[in-house]
């Protein structure tokens, strides 16, 4: 799986944890899910920067 795919999966897992935490009234699980989502978003931003750099330098 590519990095982008892994980061999307991390985001989805985080959303699932957050939802499960809300349903079960488990604040720790909910917060863990939110943290996973933030981590995935940071990684996605890194991917975007890398893609922009590659495009600007004609790398593939």
C-alpha cells in the first residue's frame, strides 16, 4: 500500500474510533480517534508538499 493509501486508512480508522467512542461514551477512545485523524492530516499535508516539489522539479 502506498503512503497516501496508508494515510487515508489512518484517517478512516481515526473516524471509526471517534464514532465508537461517542457511541460507547468512551472519551479516551474518542480522543484517540481525533488524534489519529490529526496525524493522518499532517501526513497528507506532507504528501502534498512532496507532490508539489516533485511537480516543480519535474520528478515522478
